[in-house]
C-alpha cells in the first residue's frame, strides 16, 4: 500500500517510523512535515528547516513540506492541508502513518479529515503505555533533545536537554513522559533509522508567548478542541 509518513522530526515519529519500516505491508517513500514559512522552521517544534533536511537525508526518505503562515486560522489550516492531501491522493497514496499515542480528539480529527480524501490513518504507537514507549526508544539507541517545552508546566532548564534516564526522573509527576499532551517537543538526531548522526550545536534559549485571536485556534496537539489551547507560552532552544 502506497504510504506517506506524517513526520514531526521528534521521538514518537522516529519510533513509529522504525516500526513501519519493518512492516512490508506499507510501501513508504515520503515524509511529510508542516513548516512555518515565515520563520522557515518546523511547526510547533521550532526546528530549523536545514536540520529537518539533514534528518531526511540521513534516513534516506524523500521529504515533502507543507508551508503555513505564522498566523494561520483553523479554516486556512484545513484548506492548505486538504490541498496537500489531494495532491498525495492523486499520486496514489492511500495510507498515512502517525506517531500519536493517546489523544482521542486529535485522532478523531485526523480520521475525519482523512476520510474526506479516502486516506487511511495508521497509528503504530496507539494506546501503548508512554513509559514503555520511551524506554523502547532509548533501548533501541535513539537519541533526542528537547527543542520546545510548554512554559506552563516545564521551566527553562528542561529545554535543550537530551532525553535520558535523568531527564525522565526530573519530570514533574503531572507531565506525561512522552510529552503527549504537548508538554515538550524533541529533535531526534541519532538512532537505527539514520545512516549517520545529525550534527548540530545548541544555540540560545528564548521564551515566546503567543496571543490567540478570537477567529484563531492553536494548530498544535490541541487544535481540535472547541476552545483554543491557552497554553501559549513556550521555551525554545535553537539548534544550529
């Protein structure tokens, strides 16, 4: 089955991709990533596009980016995504892989939109225990660093940290160990899906806050809720 991958550049995507590449059912030959075109960075993660390109090159799978303006409404987001999915369908793609774990509203939203264009969503990590997922990720030899954390639940000291046993131990009890509620986002720079590690240097850390207008909603993990996500202040670590 002709398949594309919804690639975020983070750890859950990497583990889901690792699993799908071992399944001959899926003919996967493209990674699809959303980009903030005003800043040339991966949406939500804030990762520079050149590091995303290095990831794809090391993985050895073609990368397709979907560009959004910085101030995107839910309507324009849906319109741009629909156009991108129509293009993929026209090329014969029938399935898409996601690294989602337990957010029911997000999965429901995805499946509704996918059904509109006759694409089937596949979720290799769905409903697995997040502690087990992260431990498997580390046991396989993957390496990741946090690039964005929700300032409402995590402080500056958690951004720009490599994911390891100490990181897990330091997480507050109310934070999911995989950051599935949007508590943190990561950049994967090494592991079994890569031909070679991705070289980078840790740059500056900045706190950014966003004001959601009445006609706008957040296009992150919580985009499908009836009300906007008010967790709108984030620590970012620039990787160069």
